[in-house]
C-alpha cells in the first residue's frame, strides 16, 4: 500500500508539489490526470527517488516503509517501478543485458536466486510476444533508435519482467497508435492482482477504457484537487480542467 | 549481464585492498647489481648464453641509448628516473624448468591466484599461456600440441637458442634498436618475453597468451615479444599483466614487434592492469612501451586491441606500418584513468602502399584527478593511392577534476586517399544514471554498465573470455569515482 501524506517538493527552489495526499491500496489502479506542468511527472520522480527534487515536507510510506529515505535502487528492490514519460537511451548497452541485469539486481536485493541467461531469455521472449514487439528489440541497445511507441512498449516490457508491486506509469499511452495502446493496456491488466497496484498518469480517457481505474485523481497546481470514480475521467474529457485549479 | 553483479561482488571484495593483484611472492631470486653500463649488458647476455651477434646488437643499442633523451612531447609528468638505481636483471634462482612439473610450486600457485592456471588440464580451454615472471619466462603451456602444426610458441631466450635464424632475421626489424629512448633501453637489456612463429598457411589452433607478472622490487622490467605470421597464417594473441602494490614507481619498458606476410593476420589484444598507484598517486608502474606491427605482405592484417586500466603512467602507441598492397591495420583502444593516473596513448598508422586501410577506434574514460590523452598519427605516403583511414575518438568524463585530450596528427601526401576523423566528448548523463538506478542497479553498477556500453565497439574485438574480464576490470577501476 502506498500512502502519501502532505507531500511538498521543490525543484531549483521552485515549489512544485504543494501538499499531496493520496492512498493507493494493494490491488488498486489509480489514474492521475491534470494539466501540463501540474507536477505529475514530478510526483513520479519524487516517488522513485530522482536527484534534484527536494522534499520539503510530508511523508511517503510504501508497505509501511519510509520510501523517501531509500535510494532509487532500494525502491526498485522494494517493488517500485517507473515507466518514464521520456525513456532514456543507453548507447552500447544491450536491451536484454540491461533488463537481465536489472532483474537480477532486484532479485538479489530481495534474497531471491539470480536468473540465468537461458531462463531469462525464455521469459523475455514470451513477454515480447505478448507485447507484439519485434524480437530484435532485445538485441538492440536500450531505447537507441527506438520509435516513440517502441520506447513506451519497452517500458512495459521491463515492467513485465521486473514484476513490480507498484507501477508508476507516466503517460505511457502518449504517442501510441490504437493497437499499441491496447497492447500496453493488456500489459498492465495482465499484471493486475492483489499484489500489484499502479498510478497511471494520463491525459486521455481512451487509455482508461482499456485500463479501468479504481479511482481517478486530478492533480493541478501541485495538489490533488479532485478525486472520484472512473466517471470523473469522462467528465474531464467533456469539460476540461477549467475551474479545477482554484478548487 | 552477470558480469555486472559479479563486478559488484568484486568491488565489495576489493573494498579493502583496492587492487586485487597487489600481493608479493617469495621466490629466491638472482639479481644483477644495480646500475646500467656495458658490463651489465654483457652480464645479461652471458646469463642467457647468447650468441655474439646478439651481444653486439645489445651493446649497439646501449650506446645509442646513451646519446638519446627521454621523450618530452607526451602529456605526462613524472620525476626523473634514476637509471642507475635499478636492477636490470632478476630471475628465479632455480634453473629453467624443462617441463611444467619442474616449475617452482610457489610460482604455479601465484599464477593460480591470478586466475592463470598453468596446469594444462585446468587451463582455459583453447588458450596456450607463456607465463613471464619478472621478465623471465617460467612456463609455456600446450607447446606440444602447437608444435604438431608447426607453431612455435616459446620464450624469446629459448628462441634465441633454438631458432637463431628466425630471431636474427626479425629482431629489431620492426622496431629498430635505436627507435626511441625506451626501445633502445629495452634492446640493450631485455631479459625475456614471448616468441611466436606461425608457418605458412597455418591458422593457429588456439589463442596464445602471455601473462606478465612483475614481482621483484627496484627492478626494471624489459620484455621483448616477437610474433611472425608467414603467408596465409593467422594468430590471435593476448597479453595480460599485473604487479604487486608498492609505494615506489617501477619502470616497465617492453617492445613488441609483429610481422605479417602475404594475407597473414595477427590479432594482438592487451588487457593491461599493472598496479596503478594508490588514490593519491603514490606508487604504480611507469608503462613506457613500444609496440609496432609491419604488414609486410599484400592483404595482410594487423589488429591491436587494448584495454588499459592499470599503470601510474601509460605511454604507448601500438602502430601499423602498412607496406603490403591492400594491407590493413586497426587499433581498438579503451584507456581508463582514475585517481592520479596518466595515460598518453594512441596509435600510428603509416600507409606506404596502395589500397591500404586503417581503422582507429579510441575510447578514453577519465575519472578522479586523472589525465587521459589520445595521440594518434595517420600518415599517407605518396605511393599509398586510395588509402583510407577512419578514426573515431570518444572521451567520457566522470567528474570534473579530470582531463581528456585528443591530439590527432594527419599527414596526407596522396590526393586519392580518404581520411576521416570523428571525435566526441561526453559525460554520463544524470538521466541515464537515474534510469539504471530506478531499475534496481546500484550507482556503481550503473556507471559500470554505461562505461561498458561506451566501450562496446572495442570490447567486442576481444576474445570472449577476456571481454568478460575486461568488463569487470573497467567497473573495478572506477571504484570510488562516483557518488
Ligand atoms: N529542472 C527543472 N527546473 C525548473 N523547473 C522544472 C524542472 N523540472 C520541472 N520543472 C517544472 O515543474 C513543473 C511541473 O513539471 P512536471 O513535469 O511535473 O509536469 P507534468 O504534470 O508532468 O506535465 P506534463 O503533463 O506536461 O507532462 C513545470 O512547471 C516544470 O516546468
Ligand atoms: Mg509529465
């Protein structure tokens, strides 16, 4: 369970998060919507421990642990996964090697046995098939020369193989064609279960047709200004964010 | 990539020692008195029971050396070396072993500790090893199986005795005795090294490897390696090196000569891990080495691959002289410097004949307070019609206290030649580091992974087993450079 209380954060002395309160129980998927620049990515970075963001107040507990006190890699080991809004290119680093190294780092931190190359490749190939990704995506360098949609699918591939307990999906639907959108949604739905929860950041209701959220929150001006059921997304689609920021 | 997690473990293991290979081995040694003069040169030659012509060759080199000065053009600084304060000969006192069974168990154990088993059954599959201890060859494995196909792989002292005609014909034919200050010194006092001869048309059936170990104190190390590939022959050769941790600097001035005849190919790989000195720059090896290959025959090929992580100072420019029509030379290099290390390294590609090609890929990684210079010469001579060179020099900076420099020299005297040069300088980006860490990799492992990615084009040139070693070495050498 993720429990965020009164979270405030700044970047370069600019206050971005102004007191976030949010609880995501195990097994639930929550959507976060909100205008550009509202602080959605900032929230996902603060939760995953990126340098440069200063937490000035509040707390974040994940399964009762103080998430904010942990290094990014320790958060990953605890089961937090961030699908980046802009996935990063790693020249010269093979995708299969990268993901296997990550999987084994996380397994090791959890005291689980490491996965050998053969076992890993078997799982990776199966996941690739489910995600309708070309098989050479495993051989290529991480995100280098990937199309926008391929990069997003590669994030979901990593999620599938890392099997996180909490996924933060930052606009994973942006830039996807309709088929890819369905594939990505299927990837998230496949992970659904009592031990998986997710924060799905999106601008579009259409993703939520495929990943039906338990709750929808509106983040505007650094605060959660409204929360509701799946119908809230439809309402936002119809009326926009006008007036919400002041609320 | 298990290598990365293994690297992590290695780093943990190393946390105390810093340098895994820093131990010393107690062996009864025979030393020449300190100092250098003609008598010492005569003594070395006599100890090795050399023929008169070789003694004369050494003396000529010594006299040439006396008239020379050490090179001042490299971007390296070090206190003056007192050449009279060194021993020029140190060898295990026991007589040279006739077979592996006779090798001093203490030596076998030391190589075992370094991960180089000399027992043939236990050794790496398909790799024959010549083990050189303080510049004296102590054992060469798989000689019999190699002899069956006519390959000669032995110490150069032995080659002088058993194959004098070959040694006399080729020694100094690529790197003349008076070529440069350190090469002249080496020619005067070299003690041992490896000799390889691949007869016409033979593909050497296994990797050949020399493992250099410096052990003795206050002793200059001067190995000489000579590799000859006759027409149509091919060989892949790898050199590895380590030394104990010592507070004083130690001089290592080796010479390597390669000769490739028609359509022959020689691939020479180095994983250089001499003791680099401590974090404050105390101690470490001065690695002043001359390596040169002659592509004598048409369509011959010489390829140098080096991963340089060790030594306090590296001064080294493995080069190719492209004499045969259509011959090609390549140089793939990773030079990593950390703490106070200095590297001034690169290559020379001398195009003498038509249609010769050369490729240079240099990856320099600087961390800590280190200085890393790529220095490369591409010279196209008037007869080298349609010669081609491609050079790519990439520098990666870790931290802001280090220096990276690229010094390319291009001399083109034939208009039909094509010379391309690309250079980049980059840093490990914060977002790359965070991306890796958010996936569960520690900061050090992330840097290791990114650095290995940066070096990929070079590492893939190494024989498999050594590529894995090299990857570990890169990560370990960066220990303490991040965070
Ligand atoms: N490094 C930075 N320096 C200064 N301001 C920054 C920095 N990073 C983010 N910001 C600012 O923080 C605010 C929140 O950015 P954030 O990326 O979290 O928005 P977002 O809600 O994800 O927007 P979008 O929907 O466009 O992705 C923006 O005004 C942005 O300009
Ligand atoms: Mg965003």
